[in-house]
């Protein structure tokens, strides 16, 4: 596994080392020792998101302080366009945005640090996302904001077609909160 920096502090793109043979391929998706060295966090929960339709949007989601929720995201089937926004007011990369295509056929995964909001748009039918989480889900710290918030100016590669009621009707991001 090779960890690359991005323009958001602590957001990492991780290149996997796939080993191919006549059966297919093998790769290490997670190593506790490497992950802890990089993040000083432990994985406490694992989640899976299955998305039937192309152009399904999920997000923007995050957990606010005191949650320490980081996400290690792997695309198991299909492809997503992932967008991360740094919402940590004391961060040097506050309000920076990083977009990345994450494809099950490629060899990269993402680490989204605590305090960053995340959203993705599926680019294929039957897309499955696996999350490793650094904190437990806490409903009282859970937040979301609308993907169409004018302040963020995300250029989605396609118009989202499948959006949950919660995400579609979530509040607009307000940087002055």
C-alpha cells in the first residue's frame, strides 16, 4: 500500500498493490499497523453501501465534534465520483475540496479524515462501497448538507438521478455557522 497526500490535510489516496495470476487478483485492502501509523486511529466499525442505479448520490455526510469518525473507502464493484470537503475550521486546508474517481477495477482507495464531509455519485449500476470507520455512528453528532450548496461549487460528472429524501432535502451548507 502506498499513501499519497492530497490538497486536504490528512486526506489520503491509497494505491493498492494488486497481485495478478490466472485466477484473478489479490490485494491487501487494510493493514492495522500501517493505518494506525498514518492516522493514529483504530477501525471500530465496518459498513457496506450497495447502490443499484447509476448516478445515485449519497452525501454530503459527516460527524461533527466530538466524533472522531474517519472513513477508509473501497469500491468493491462499480465506480464512484467521490468529493471530500475539509470542514475543520482550524485546519490549514479548511474548505478545500478534493474530487477523485474510485473504481473497483483500479487500485486505489481513500482515507477521509475526521472533520471532513464526504459525498459520492455512482458512475455504474450495482456499485458497492465498503467503509472502515474510526468511530462508532453517533446520531447526535451526525450531520449532512445539500450537495447543491452554492458555496461548494462541485461540478458533478453527471446529474444525480437517485437521491434519498434526507439528502435531497438537507440544509444548505452555511460557512458562518
